[in-house]
C-alpha cells in the first residue's frame, strides 16, 4: 500500500505524533507506510532506498557483460539467474520506496540525470571471467554484511525487502566462490587470473561500506532512527573478519601488507582504503561511471516504445471490453 | 518532476499490489508491488519478480487504487470496539484447574 504521508499537521498537533513515532522506534517496532513520520526520516529513507535500488540495477552491468562469454552453459545459466536476481532486488526496493510517496519513474529519471547516486563499486571494469567469481565472493559478500542487519531496519517495507533479498544473496556469494575454487584447481594461468581479480577488487570492496565513521555525516541520524543498525567501520571490520579465512582456503592473498590477526582485539587489523579514490569514484570520475550511466540511459530510451506499445494495447483492450459490455 | 513524454507514458502504467499464496493451506500474503500496463501483465510480472524460486502456488494482483484501507492511526477509534470486549477472550473465564480439556 502506497499512500504517502502527505498531510503535515499543524505545530501543536505534531507533538503527540512525534512522541508516538519516537515510542514506536524505542520499542523496536516497525514504522509502516501510513504512519506519521518526521520529514527527515522520510527523506533519509527515500535517499537510501533509492540509492540501494539504483545500485542493484546498475550492478547488473559489470557481470552482465560476461553472460555471452561465460565458458560453459552451466556458468551462463548461473550468471543469467544471478543478474536477473539483481534486477529483482532493484524492483523490490523501488516498490519499498514508493510506499514513501515517491514515484518510480521519477526515481529512474533522477538516476539517469545523475541526481541520485549508486554504489561506487559498479564503476570498476570486469576484465576477466575471474572477476565474475570475485564479484560474487567480495561484492555480494559485502552486500550480505550490509543487508543482514537491514532486515531489522525500522521501516517495515524496507526491512521486508531486505529479508527477500538476503535469501537470494547467499546463492550469489556461493556461486562466485565455487567459480573461483574451480579456477584455482585449473592451470597456473587461471590461478593468476583469480589473484589478479582479487588484487583489483579488494580495496574497492572495502570502500563499499562508505566513508570512515568520522566522515559519515548522515550515519548518526540513521542509527538513532534505527534505519541503519551498525556503523560503516563496524560493517567493514565484519567483512574483513569473514573474508580472510575464505581467502586462506581458496589459496589467494589479499593485497594488504598490514592485514594480520590481532589476538588482543580478537579481530583483524587492516590497512586504510584510499579514501580519495572513493571520493573520486563517487563524484563521477571512476573508470566506468560514464559507461554505466550511458548504458542505463540508452536501455531506458530504447525501451520507451515497448512501454508505449503496452500502454496503447492495454487502452485498446479496455475500450473493447467496455464496448462489449455496452452492446 | 519530469516533463518528458516518456515518463508521462510510464506514469500511466498503474501500480499493482501483489499477494502470493506460499503453499496450499496458507493465506495469500502481501509481498510488494509493481507497475504493469494491464492485469495480465501484472500477473506475469508478479510471477517473474516474486516467485523465481517456487515461493508461490497462487498469485493475486490488484490495482493499488482499488484498495480501501482504514486510517493510518492505530489509535483511531475505528478499532476501539475490539479493545473493550475482554469477554471475547478465553482467558476472561475462570475455570478450576482440575477440570480437564478446557
Ligand atoms: Fe543484490
Ligand atoms: Fe547479489
């Protein structure tokens, strides 16, 4: 249900509404679409959910490029299903965003015009088929770290979309890791391809969690509202701790000389990503930004006639049904 | 705010709510929404979007605008008739411990 929270109550009337909202958050209950909510909460959610949706949609491109070149029918079918899931994730999220009173077509327009962002990670190129495996392992693995806590996000439709998405991410991560295990059992050249892909994707994957906590101005409000449950740095640490033993088993080296187990803290110490690179990629200057945007734009424009034809067909059918009813 | 002809066309694809019966014996449950040009397209889109892994044996789609809903405030007097009738609950009645099966 998608009725927006359109009416803004007068000053005096707002206080009990705010109190009710705060109490609902404090009790760890969900906010639902038709509830009153502070404008800042709504705006933050729209931005985060839209950005998340756009990331899923743009995220189809780097891997999608390998569908026609997958080395076997099995890998092709798997990759197809995976990329299709990412489209589905985008649509679940647009659906959640619409419960906040925004229009899906408008969100797409904002993406295409560069007024809303998507994850920096998808602005890197996929140079070999090993990249498909590493994306599943790192990028979907990082997505899992990010998204599992979001299943308890305070906004009901967002949390429910996350539950649906998380169920599917496990397949994404496992198919990637299995692909890499297969390549590691292959030739020396294949093992080198895997290591090369790991070297290129490691740091951009760590950047997926966003800037360091001290530099993440919106985080505090998001955590107070329980939209987000953990800080960027905490999620990044979890990802590192989760991935290191997987890298060992696979037999690859993560490209960070500072990476080591810290027995006192019971976690890994690791190096600092190049934040200036993240800044560059976010502001549009990554290796593939313009290519990704151009592809999304042309897909939208080239699909216009299909959308128009479907609309015309539906109108014609409806008119015929009406005529039939009259006659 | 977009004024291109394209988004005007797109906006004409109405919003549908999707309900899926997970398996026999269960109710249909609301799972989300989608846009489609007509009812039939809404059904096939719903199948592709919400049941890629056997999540359903039956789907309902309904135009969102055709749903009538109660007001958004859960403290609305609309629900008060159900709150003050404690005798509708089995716990309202004291039955001795030694009466079996009740
Ligand atoms: Fe995804
Ligand atoms: Fe994924």
